[in-house]
C-alpha cells in the first residue's frame, strides 16, 4: 500500500525526506532522528528551517503565499534536472511554507505516491 505524497503527516514527510538523502533514521518520541557526526539528531525539514532551508535553497524551490491569510502556501520545484513544461513542474500546497516545500520535494522524488517501507 502506498501513501499519497500530498497527504503525508509531518512525521512521514520528515522520514521520507531523510530517506531520499540515504541517512540512517529512527523515530523517537514522534520525532525523526538521523545519524550524523557520530550521534543521533532530530531531523524535521517540515518544521525546522535549519533542516528544510538547505533543501529549499539547493533545489530552488519557489514558495508563494496565498492571497489571503487563510490561503495555502504553494511550493514549486523549478530546478529540475530535466526540462519540464510549467504545468508539469513538481508542486504542492500546505498551510506552512516548509510543509509545502517538502511535499513538493517528495512529489519530485517519488511522484504522487510514496512507497510503504
């Protein structure tokens, strides 16, 4: 059974983003942790700019807020390795910019569904 990329919880977003980077992962107290520099550290790119910011910058993920404060954020991955038509660019919406950006990243990496692993 696969999961819809655009419907993932923060915990699952964090877990799948960590897996795209081949980082050893574990979940402790509802928080994804990755093994870096000889220790386990929290990894929350859907909630922490220190984790999600470098991904956004490195992949030139474009973030646009909605017109009204109740509108969702839209994230579009513009620096894809292959040339794509505007309507085919990976994008996602969410209530926060980080959540939208990480969902767009996962749409680019996995497609509309992520595998259940």
